[in-house]
C-alpha cells in the first residue's frame, strides 16, 4: 500500500491533473526541479570542498549537511504549495457543486415568475406586474452569476468542453449583435460592424465564441455613460473583423468610461472591477473578462486591450484561421 502511494506521488502528470494545475505550478514537479538543482549544487559543493579542504571526511560531512538542509527546505516549501493546491482544488469543486445545485431552483423560480406574469392564473395589476418584473430581473442576475461561476470552475479544473467545427466568424458576430440590439437601443448606443469581405473560415467552438463576443459587446455597451448636456460625442460601439496573416482579428471599440491606468494590469483577474466602473455600473461579478481570456487561450488565440479613462476602451483578440 505504501509502495503504491509512493508511485502515485512520483507520477507528476497525474498529480498535476488532480489539482488542475499547469506543470510549472504543480508542487510535485517543482519538488522534482528543486531536487535536480540540489543534486547539481551538491556536486559543485563537493568539487569546491575537495579543492580547498584537505580532510576528505570533513568534505563529506559538509556536503551531507548542506544537502540535508536543502532537501528539508525543499520538502517544506513543496508541502506548503501542495496544501495551497489542495485548498484551491476543494474550493473549485465546492463552487462547481453549489453552482450545479443552484441552477435548478433558479430556473424553477424564473419559469414560475414568467408564468405568473402571463396572467394565466389571474389578471396581474400594474403594481403586481412591477414587483414581478423586479423579481425576474434579480432571478436573471442570479442565473448569470451561477452560470459564470460554473464556467470559471470548469476552466480551473480543465474540464471546459470544446466542440470545434468549421464556422464563418462574421455570421456569429452578426448574430451576437442582433441579440444585443434592444439593449443597445435602450442604452442609446449605436453599434457599427465592419467586417472584411471574403473572410476565411475558422475551426472553433461556436458556443464559446458566442460567450466571448457577447461578454465583450455587453461590457462595451454597459459601460458607456448616458449623454451629458453640451457633449456632442456619439455613444458608439465599433466592431471590426479582419484577417491578419494566419489569424482573424476581432476588435470592439467603445466610447465608454475607460479603465484607469493603475487598474489596467488587473483587468483579466477574477472578480476585479475598476473603481470608475463601480461608480457608473454597480452590477457585475468581475468574471467576464477572466472567462473571455481563458477561453480564447484554450482556443489557441490571444487577447489584449488599450484604454484611456474618460475616452473609451478597445479590446481585441485573434483566432487561428482554418488551414
């Protein structure tokens, strides 16, 4: 039994997969690297000791002492990393379980509210309808948060499903724009989409791409403040799609509040929301851009942005073209 446990610990790939970590974040791999470094250091200390110390026993004692100390330090550091990795894994599993358990009651609540609003049981008065609309908005918000948490949990565990197929990306973008037209019109925002002609296909997951494009467009519209008296600038979101070498480049530019320079390094972190955004829009979980970057990376693309506070932001990402 002990021998089997030792073999499991030595299986670095299996241990890294268990914690859902990359190789360079995995405690067992780090211990292996540190072990190699310690062995090399031991050989160097032995060579130096033999040159400057005449007594071979003293050289052996020094080498053994230093090697033992280094291995103890390496074991302590690795054990600490292992506990952190285990805590992170348990947290991700807890979030996943809770999110799954919450989806059903939230869905039932949503359908019940919609059924009551339809007036099939009894007529709904103006005040009752107003209260039901508030309930529906809050249940939708809870549903979005649970969905985002579940997506984050799958990303962290390396279990995000990808179903790739050949697609024309401009058609998917047009569909996403149509889905947000009412929201944009209500926010007094004009959406302009200018794709290049005859763009090639890409091999990707359409459902995940819809999530990415929807998140970026929603942010662009949501964080554009209302028109101020005397300000002639139009509230506009400009979307471009073009070919760059062997990639398609998607870009969305807004005339929103922008991101302060001091906050820009945290933009793709989980649960982060910049200070000026909080003043304009209190709603939001701060998970959208983290999800977007994680999925794009998994699809083999790259993402970046530029922003100026009070002027607006431009987010872009690239995806490889189908060869």
